[in-house]
C-alpha cells in the first residue's frame, strides 16, 4: 500500500485526518476478512483448506470455522471473527452469511461517509433499518409445527446442501431431525441442550456407514489386559470417580524399605487393599465398571484389573470428566465418588454391554438401557479425518438448524429470497423517510443484495441479469422467489423446498448491523502496555 502512494515532498500533518483514517482503516480491514469467506457462501460456494501451524489441515465450508482458524491481528478484523462466532452460538448456521452481510454494510458505510454523512447518523439509521428488516422477515415467514417432519427435513437439507458432505444429506438430515426430536422434552422445549447428543467419530468406511445408536457408545475398547469379560448381559453399570489403585504417599514423604520382608509386607498390604475395594464393588452387584480418568494417580493398576477380571467385571477406563454428566443422564445412574458409597440404587441397568468392531477399531456398545434418559448417540464414519471432521461440523449445523426451529417455529424461503425482499421493502420505506435517514436506509437495503449477487457469482451465473430478474419478480409481489443455483434460474423457493429458519436470517442481519455500528463508532485505537 505504502509503495503505491507517491511520496510528496513537504506533505503536512493534518490533525483532524487521523480519526477518519482510523475508521477507514478499521472498515477496510474488516471488509478484507469478509471478502475472504465470500466465495464459500451457498450451495455452489467453494471450500477452504485451512493449514494450521502444527501441520494439520482442515477442509471446510463453514464460515465460523474458517474465521476461527484465521490468524487475524487487526482489532476491527477480529470483531468479524467474533461476529461469526456469536452467530454460531445464537443460530449455529448462517455464519458465512453474517460475515458477508457485514462486509457489504461496511462498504456502504464507506460510501456514505465519503458523502459527508456523520457516522452517528449512519449508525442510527442502520439500527432503524435493522428493526424494520426484522419486521419484514417476520411478515414473510410461515409458522412450522414440530410434528411436521417434512418441513424440518427441508430446513436441515438446506443447511447441509452447502457443505462438503452435501451428497450425504439424505442420511444426515433425518439423523439431525430425529436426534433433536428425541432429546426434546415437550414440556420444556426451551431447555433443549445439544450436548445431549453425542457424536462419536470413527475413521473408516464412508459417511453412508454412519448410524444412529439407540443406546451408548464408548470410544475405546474394554480393558481386557487381565482377561476380563468383553460382553456382559443383564448389565449393572457403575460409574465411578475414584481410583482402584494403591494410595500414594504425600508429595514430600518417602517410605524407605531395607529388606525383603518389608517389601513383601507392602505388596501384601497393597493386594489386600485392592481386594477389599473390588469386593465392595462386587457386593453392590455391579458387573460393568466405568472408571473416570484420573490425573492424580493411575485409576487402575494391573493388579486391580486382574482382580476385577476375576470378579467377571467388564472395565471401561479413561472415561473423560466431561462425559460424566452425559453418561449418568443416559444410563440413569449416579456417579460414585467413594467405594463406600457403592450401593445398588446408584447403578444403571442395560440388557447388553459388549465390545463391537467398527472399521478397524473397537468400541463398547451399551444397548437396551432401562429408563434411558433423553439423550442420543450418533456414530459418524468417514473415509479420512478431513471428511469426518467436516461431516461432524456439518451435522452440528444441521442440528442447530433444527434447534432454531424449536426455539422459533417459523421458516422462510432461502436462496436469497429474504434478502431481496427486505432490500426492496426498505427501499420503498425509505421514500417515506426524511433526509440522511432515507439515504442510509436505502443504502442498507442495497447492501443486502450482496447475498443474491454472491450466490449467483459462486454458482457461475450471470449475476447482474439474474439479480435484476429476481428484483423484478419480488417487485411484482412474488416474495418467495429465489435463485435456483442448480438450474441457474429464478424460481419459487417454497416449491423447491429450500427453506431455512427465520431465526438464522434474522439474527444474521441483527448481529451484522450491531457489528457495523460498533465499528462505525470507533474513531481511535488506543494501545496499552
Ligand atoms: N438449494 C439452495 N438453493 C439456493 N440457495 C440456497 C440453497 N441452499 C442454501 N442456499 C442459500 O445459501 C446460503 C447459505 O450458505 P452457506 O454456505 O450454508 O452459508 P452459511 O454459513 O451462512 O450458512 C443461504 O442464503 C441459503 O438461502
Ligand atoms: Mg449454512
């Protein structure tokens, strides 16, 4: 940049220029970030290959993932990264759209500022326009009932259609819909928590081999070094958080042994100690033991595994702390923190706990769980790590879309129909406004046209021609017209079944506006030490 500016001699320092410069620099930087993800919007959008410092590679189409991995240092550009993160939290989908819309609004800001309009005026007008946009979107939405499976499927399909794994959407969308409906408590739908859906990923096979499991899966094989069982019928499952291993001395203490007799005594004591514990475990009736990973000392030793194997107890070790809540909810058992608290009422019951082969590795499957909690497990497969990770992210997006519909039961057509409609109606509304406000609101509406342009461009269509036609159709009152990227024409998105949750688009427009307003109001960067 600096090289391009001719170095004029005797250029004077202008005091008031600085604030304008900081704002422009911020806007330019944020716009650059938005431009980076623009090409991945829509079903025909490109994917990105993210190369991480440690040599890992990610292939993704998800805006939030791309931005999250991007090394961004400019503070205003970082705001865009945060913007797509917040969209990910609120809606889970539309993370590319929100960034692209924000970029377009920022471009309009530059134009408006260049015309001498004060940033505060622009900011206030944009806030007004966002409120109006939300109203327009509300008006064009159609309510959806959670029993209407086909509508839910359409929304999940739309979300998956832009992903790398879109060819598997016929498998993944029903999976997403079923999983959410399974964990949904009809009495308290607002407490829907996607953490109750556990996705276990296993390399091998293709995404087609993914399955929905009515039960639970542990990602590793049972511990059978000492010849313990690998299959238990009529299982009584205990989830323990204590270690079955000899206690350690305190950090600064030593036990000094100087003859074999003492050594023997210690070993005998250790055997006794473990044996007592295993007996107590056994006495509770437990025959499957899930042991939480321990960082203080080994959760199990060879000796304790040996005794547990003798007692015919199937052992799954290294259960992550984070999984405890999910497990206890699923199996309807209580985590046990001390061996003295092992009582039969804390155990979970299942018909079968058995080792199973998945691809080249083994897992432990629990099926026929009695009084199973509202949780589900999905075993996701993929031929390699790249596909598998992207399938996981895509499934997450689809789950979020269904969750959006639970929170806000309304759908709107996709394919840029909402953006064009909002643009059009804002332009009409602007005619009734006065002065600067009118100019800013019109600019806001025009900025939203970035979505149809980008969808068309990414699909290799004649963007100007198709967006003009789209605008005309909307002007004639056909509000659900959108870009049919597969056939390269303008068609009715409602009829095509391209539907998306109202919440996704609404929050994208709201969050983008909020971010733009924040960037506009910044007139200086103050570094601190
Ligand atoms: N089959 C389709 N035809 C036309 N537009 C579609 C289709 N599926 C999705 N879209 C549009 O693609 C955009 C979403 O693209 P996507 O790459 O998923 O980005 P985001 O991360 O924002 O969800 C939305 O505007 C949506 O309406
Ligand atoms: Mg999407």
